[in-house]
């Protein structure tokens, strides 16, 4: 089978597509013929060596965490050959940019019936990130004021919709060019991220998707029991999360997404209720994975970049 790999840490010239054996599946695993996979910033950070403490430095490394496809073999009774599925692999060993992928029970769900598999591949990582940030960490409730910084990308577009599904009042910080997109997804207010004096609202959740803010820079925007959540780790954030949070009403936390079957099912149902829709920036063929990753690195995407495999 064809599989994308990283030959070493560095620029996109370290990406390659090679021929490898189709993986065999273990107990409680499913073999999926991949239809599409999507690119996440995590993929580009791994390639650059940003997370080498977690990935190690053994090459070649696989690429990709999101996928959609068709079940080829199954050792899980809930999934049969021919089922349309989607999901996300856990850990730091990417592998979904391949013609086949073996996945475990928390890394797979039946695909939503009302969208194409190409679109479904864009959802699992970003939607679970948004759900775990807003619901599991932020304890979102109806009427909460939520601010989303960096709302036009993959996680941001999911976060707007998921926050609205809980009945929150959503403000997005983004470029004016993205105001219409955010409004179409349900945002109540959209503010220019470049204007530092735009808001006096007290937010129950400040979700820093873009990762260019800090707890200290936004603490005055938080309500008395507000939560700052970031997708980007830093020593200061982790120190506050583990050593300051227990003694403070205002909290700060890092979200590290983990794929869970019941959350994939929750997301699937929300999609089938037309309360969550994928936003696709662009679609590339498998042979053009270099440009697909370069597009994500531009930090100008609106939604997700998807790569078609089969």
C-alpha cells in the first residue's frame, strides 16, 4: 500500500510517499481502507520536531491522525466489512495518510449519513478538541459567554457550532474577512483580533484556539470563575494549571485531545441533526500532500484541509 512518511525533522521536503505492507489488525481493532484524511497543525509541528520529546526521533514516521473510509476487516462486532466510518488515532504516531489504517475501538465511529466521507475526514480531531475544551474543561452551560480566539480554522469553526449547541453566547476574535463565516456558523459577535480595545465583556470561557494569547493577557476579560483554555502548551500555562488553579477561582488549562468512541458518536449525531457542519478550506490529492501541509502552515485556512487517498 501507499503511505506518507516523514524521513526526518524539517521542512516539507522531508515528506515522502512509499510502498509498505498493509497493516494486520489485533484484537479489538478494525482495518479501514482510507478514503480521505485531513491535515492538522499537529502534523506540521511533528514534522518540524516541535514534539520530539513525545514522538521520539526514529524515522520514518507516519503522518496524519484524522481519517474516513470503509471497513475492510474487523475484530470489533459493532463494525462490519463495508461500513462507512470516520475517526482519529490517538497518541503521537501518525498513520492515517495511507491507503489502509488499523484503528482501535476509541478511534472509530460510523460516519454521519448526511455528509460525504471526504467531508467527514475533516471533523474528528478538531471537533473532539473543541468538545473537550468547552464541555469537559470549561463546563459550558446555556447562557455562558464564550470567546473564541482564532475562530476561522478547523478547531475554531467547530468550537463556534458546539458552543451554540449548548446555548452559549459566542464572540469570535478573527480577521474582518472571516466575520461572515463566523456569523454563518452562529457567532453572536465577531471582533477584529487586531483591535486590543474591542471588548469589555466578561467571558466564562476564553478559548485560545490560535494559541497567541496567555492567561495573564486575558485574565481581565474573564468572569470571576472564568476559564482560559489553550491548544498550545507552555511552561507558564502548565505551572498555573497544576499549581495555581487549586487556589484560584479563575482557571487556566491546556486541552490535549484524546479520541473517545462515545464522543465521536455524540459528534456524529450532532452532524446528522444539522447542528454541526464541516468547513472545508481545500482538497488535495494524496500525491500533493506537500502543498496540503504548506496550506495549513500558511495559517490562513478557513476550516480544514483534506487529502483524498482512495
